[in-house]
C-alpha cells in the first residue's frame, strides 16, 4: 500500500503548483506556503521596485518578481505546457508563439483552478524556518509568519519550490565604490522611461540583458553592452545607431568613466547589471548538510539536482536546474518526488547518491565547465528529462517537442538572443506541428 505523507510545499509559482498536483495525485496531504497574496511566483508582474536598486541592503523590503513590463517567454507556447495540460492559444487570436507574461500567469491560474490547488495554498504566509525536528529523524518543523503571527507545524516532508530569480548577483568591478553614477540590477528594471537621454552600460548579454538593451535603446542617448568575453571588438549592434557591443569592463573611476578590456572607455550615467541571480534559502537550517556556494550559484550536494543524499527523501528541491523545457521538467521532478515519497520508487543509497554527485562534478571539471554551471543542463537537458521519466515509468520525451526545442537553440546560436523570437516565428509559422 502506498504511503501517504504530510508534505509542505514552499512557493506557489509554476514549480510549486505542479508539485502540489503530483503530490496530491499520489495521495499525500499537501500544504502550500506562499508569501504573496496570489499564485504565480516569477510570473506575477509588480511595477514596484526595491528601494535599494542593487538589492544589497539586507533590511530592504524585498520585491519577489523580476519581470519587466514587456517580457515575453524564451520558449514557444508549445513548450510551456505540462504533459496533460496544454498552453492554449489566446482567445483573442493574438497567437504569439512566445507569449507575454500576462498569458503565462493566466495559464497558471487556470491550471490551479482546474486541479483545485488554490484550496491547498496559504497565501500571505512566509516561511521563516525549515529544520529537522531532530537530526537523524525524518520529520521537519516549518515555522511560518502571517500578519505578524508565527506558527510552527510538523511535516513528514518538505519540497522547496521558491525559485531562483529574486536574489540578484552583481558584477564585481574594480573602482565601483568610487564611481559616481547610478547602478541598478535587472531585478529592479520594469520600463525604459527612467533611462531617457542617459548613457547606459548594460553588463551581461544573456536573454534579459539583450531584451533590456532593445527596450531602453528606444529612449536612451547611448547603450553600451558589456559581455563576459575579453575578445569582443567595439561594434554597432542590431542596426541601432546608439547601441554598441563591448568587451568586459576593466575598471571604472570617480570621474564617471567606464573602461573596457580593449582600452576603449565611455562616460556613463548608469550601469545596469544583468548578471543573474543567486540560489537563496534563508529559511533552511540543515547544519551545513545542504549549502549554497560559488557566489550563490551552486546548491549541494543534490542527487540529480533534486535530493540531498543525507536528507532524502524527506527534503527535496524542484526547479534548481536551468535550460531545457522547464515546465515539463518541473512536472517530471515533481512526479519523481511524489512517487519516491509514496514508496513506489526507491532512491539509491546515500553513498551511491553522493558518488553520483561527485561523478557529475568531476565530469564538469574534466570538460572545463566552470563550477557556476553545475545546474546548467545543456547539452544534456533531454537526457536528464528522459532519465527522470524512466524512473517513474513514463515514456521518453516526445520527439516533436525535442525537435522544437533544438530548433530554437539552433536559431539562438545563429542569430543571437536579441532576434531569435522573430526569426524563429517567421521560419516556423507554417509548420502544422506547431
């Protein structure tokens, strides 16, 4: 007979919602803790920004969402579905292949309504402590706070689904403490208007950096995009008269100058850090068994990015890896956790799981992959998802979904993050499979 556990799920974003559904399907008793007044997590747009625009002040009021107003998805709608719940096209006929964030939030609300997940969620309830009842035991204390009232509750298991796009990482730039200009992290970027007539240096050429460059270039005097590379030559970008590509910043100084590794420099008004985020679990107490290191970019040790070997299966994480068909990956991880907790699927021994983690880290090192990419699945994202599917008796990922995903990746490689949505849509609009 399958075991039924009382399980705490932390976070009601996409990963928390699908995790709650899968746990409930397996007969577990689920409580979802959500610190905001609505579900959706990352996909809830909030026009407010933090008082500290770099988000370094520990006493600041934290704004969870990092959405900017005109954000669209990185993946097409076909890849935003769960296995049995389709991301349908908008009723108004505005069938963007890469939907806007409002449509994603609508999809998540419909998902939660259709599977009665709202009934499981405690809104406006922040988790402030998660700790074992006693080390060696398999039960957890979850301390939460709601309207200044604190409460403690004991659970058999805890699944952490709080995401990793809220606590910013900022670039460490020589001379920055004496630089007189304004700094902001993309976490606090919403609309381009505050950058009107300014000279802006954007650090980071990932999806958000390029999105924001194209957003602010319409109002800024000049935009200078600084990449991690030391070999990039100064050049115009995307046929804009006021957008340039640069190498990595070498240093800044008190005069307001920003000097790049190639020796070029500009006098800037604003530095905008599009430099990513840290994994952050301020509520989690494990006596160092689970830690976050490498400047917040590695959580470990985690077996297959999900289970801490010493604390499994009673503690687990959903949504740690990045790159891939993420909503479907969340679902597969959630199904795996739910079936492990019910006893249908067994994990390897603690020693075997630790050996697997060490083997993974060794492979990264031998391949010359920096430790900061420990949770980056590429180029093995499909193998990872197929592996989890096999653990729970599901077939491998649909070949058509894989084909769509790799066509997106190929398009990004050929034309860059800045243009791939438009060009991929043009190339694929007539394909009936989409």
